[in-house]
C-alpha cells in the first residue's frame, strides 16, 4: 500500500459525512491516459457497482452484495483493505484460483493499475471496490461471508493528534468479527512499531477474536509478497511486524 498523507485544507474531508474513521484518506491523484482507458474498458468486469451514499466513497444505506452472485460460484473470500497498486492481491489471485479476492481501495489510480494487471492475467477471481472498507465489511457483505481480511501497512497516523484516525480500532475489530466466518482470520502487517503495538492491544481486547500466534508477534504471512513499499521500510531499518487473529 502506498503511503497516504493528510489531505490539504481544500480537499475532501472524510469526517464531513462520517463519525467513524475511514479505511484511509482518499487522494485525488490523476490517472494516466492508459489508466483512464483501462478503467472505461474493464471496470464493468472488475469494479463492483456499489451505490454510494452522501460521501464520495460511502456505501449507500441498504446496498448489499452476495459473493456467490458476484463471482458466480461459492468459494473462500479474501478481502484486502487498502490494496494500493494491487501487488499483494494480484499475486494471491493468480496463485490461488480456488479462492475469490476483493481489493478495496479509494485511490482510483491504484485500482486502475490493479485492473490493468488483472486483465493481462485474465483473472476471473478478482474484483475491485472503490469504497470505504469498514462500510463495505459492515453493511455490503453478508455477516460471516469472509474467510480472511488483510490489512497490510495501513496509514499509521503517526502524530498523536491524528491517532484517532487510525483504521484499527475497537469498532473496526467489531466490524471484522461480523464479516469473518467462524474460524476466519484477520491478518495485519506494519513497519511502524507504535502502530503494531496499538493494533495488538486493540485486538487482544476485542470480543470474539483470538490470537492466532504464539509469542509476541506472528510469523511473516507467507502469502504476502515482498513489495517495494515493504522493502523501503526494511531499508530504513524498520522491523516488519505481523499479527493474525482468528474469529473464535
């Protein structure tokens, strides 16, 4: 996932229509001409047509989706929150054809890049959603319909005054618990030590979620490929910390 910086004063304020934190801040980066062409040509195949509410990436009240209808089959479902340019989920979708994948991102250029690579690989088990992930997990998808939720390198909101905007919170834990099937997993990773400790504290206290690892941290998730973003953190001397929780 690419780093997300706070929006300037004139940009869309995600708190205008929402009292809860959004999955990450929307950026208004322009798409290249090739990305715009790909978006128009392939969005019908890949992008879920989710009605929006008052905010640009909100989910309209009453909007719901059935995974079996979306993918045309009954299969395990993995949802990545903040898929960025899609490196992790594209690799997973191409190597696990028996599993369905849903990339949730509000940065349209990132979705377009994901779409271009998905089309080149002719992936039928990948869909994209341009909405706020907590709303999708809480309202759009049926309860107990998700096998895994991935949250890899979310915006850490490092400044103390911004930490209330962090995605991983008691309310997000409640939403994840609702979306996961019994035994389903919530997988997380970050290169920010303070955020890792924050996530572990929140999720250790969450009702219905149990640690899926011994010791202080989970082993690196083998299904997460090493991206340039993760390598950048490693090059800066940061330790990558993984967490994994199971719906009890």
